[in-house]
C-alpha cells in the first residue's frame, strides 16, 4: 500500500512511526513532515493547508489511503476533495469536522441530543453577552471562541470584569479574527479532565485508552494555555464512567451526526470533565490529539493500518477492539523559548543521538528541521519524548531521563507530568 500522512507535528510523527511498522505499507509519504518524520517517511514539501495540491499529489502518486492529522485541512474540506477524486481518506468531511470547527454547532448538537455538557449560551452580539454576564452570580465562567483558534480560544475567567473584557476583545476588537466572531459562554464545572479518542466509521466505535493532557505551560497548571505539554496514558477511569462515556456520549454523538447527514469517519476526540455528576463534554475534536496521539500510539499493540482502512471503508464493526500494551506511557513535550506567544526558532538541538530509542521509548519531532546536517528548532512545540514503564513512576523516570539529555537554549518543559496521578495512586 501507499499511504500519505498529512501534517508535520509530533502527532504526525507518531502516526508515521506506527504506520511505517505495518507490513501492509510499501511506501509512506508525509506532507509536509519534519526532520524526525523524514527518518520513517518520504517528506513532500506541500503545506497541510494546501488541500488542492495534496489531492493532486494523492491522485498522481496513486495513494491508497490518506491519513489526515490536523483539523485545518479537514475543516477546509480535504476529505471531501479526496472522495471526489476517489481516494480513500481517514478523516471526516468538512460537515462532520464542524464538530471541532464550530463550538456553537457542537454545543447545540449536544443540547439537541441531550448529551451531558456544562450549561451554556452562545452570542455574536457584545451587548447581549455583557448583559448575560451582568446577570451571572457564579464565577469562574468559561469563554470560548466558536472557531478554530490554535489552542487560544478557551479562557477560564475568574470574575465578571475579566469575562466582560474578554468578550469585548473577541466580539468587538476581533482579537481572534473570525474565530471569535461567535462565542460560547459556559458554566465552569470542577473535576478532572480526560481525553477519550474513539475510532469511528460513522456507525461503530472503538474507543482508545483514556489519556490526560496538561494544557498549561507551567508546572501546577500555571501559565498560559498551550497545544499540550505532556500526556499520561492510560488514566485510571472507573468502569461506570467508561460505560457512560461510550453509551451516553460517544455513541449518541456518532449516531446524531449520522442522522444529521454529517457522518463522522475518523477519530472522534472527546475532551471530557469527570465531574461529580458524571462525565461531561467540554469539547469535541475531529482528529487525534497532540500530544495524546504520541502517548496512545506508543501503547497501541496492533498493526494500526487495518483500523485506519476499516474506518475509511465503513467496516469497523468487523474489527476487534485494538490491544494496548499494559504498561503506562508518559509523554513530555519540549517547547521553544517564547512559546506560546513568540516562539524563537533556528536554535540548534543537541543530545538526540545519545538517546537509545526503541518501541518503548521514542522521540517524536514536531518543530524541527535539518540545517547543514544538524537538527534545529522551527516552531513552538519542538519535540516530545514518550516512554513506557511498568508503572507511572518508571515511565516518568524514563521519559524525563531522555528529555534531560536533549538540549536547546531556553527549552521549556513541565516537570510535573503524571505527578498528580502518582500522588492519587499512593
Ligand atoms: N492536546 C490537545 C489537542 O490536541 O487539542
């Protein structure tokens, strides 16, 4: 088979690494890829945003399956374009990807189908949003831009003034451009967050093991929101919660999308809060999480390609649930100085050669390139180390040992990935 992976981050490196291990794959391309991906796939210099060129390339190269990593090309209609050109695709149509591309659509869908989610109102008018905030007694409150905002769209506002200022910035001053021209104001619900990703062909679902991302930049969940600074997988989740997530959240949403002519084929990512009232949906994404994919795929014990094909072909009900390595994975992300606002680039990266990689410990590149034979940084999140261990303590030790061997000026990492769960377990 010939497979093309679209994207160039850590998630796509993990996907390429896993796909390249499949005996079914004869040739693996990645557009655009990065310096790490180039070690397992042929990188093609086409931006993930250039959906017309990607479709042309797929036709020209007679690609058997396109696997789309990021949300942007999906929301822009890459899967639809590929379908028109009779190329199989792992990833939803633009209509289905709206579950991530429009938080207003997503929350309305959840309300229509009685899927548990925190209370909310949607607005595109500043005065109405301000009047709503004036009438609220309970703070904090959550303000969300409806559109895609590269991880910058969700803010927990601690008081009314903070919320009013933010609403004005988004709706009037268009601080996030069109992404913030509609907003959701949502009840703040206490609890612990988990990410549950499920493969689905629009009928059957196969949930993957729960993971927990650490979205803030600094230890103790301080600092600004980021794309994600580290992940543990699995997250111990009571059986009744797993059942509720499957029966009351994932399946109803997949069937609702189907009934509304937005059949979802790909990986449906539920961002959940485990609240005293049970699991509730904070958001849905239309793709693998990053860095969730790195932590999950290191534990995915089967050949992934038959699953990707079954999703694209609509035959997932014939697949057994995938097996997972019983060990725990810990993933630690290293980001550039200045990330997330103004990441510095072009910094030499040392120490990669000293790391002994195998199937239990991998370095997944994100913002890297080779310059005169040496690795340098090119973006905000630079790379991640994912490691397996018999328990969380061992997985953390292995991941941090490897991460400490990797050096670049101003490297930012969190030191507390998995610390809370370690404390909970003892
Ligand atoms: N790690 C969060 C995300 O992928 O959206």
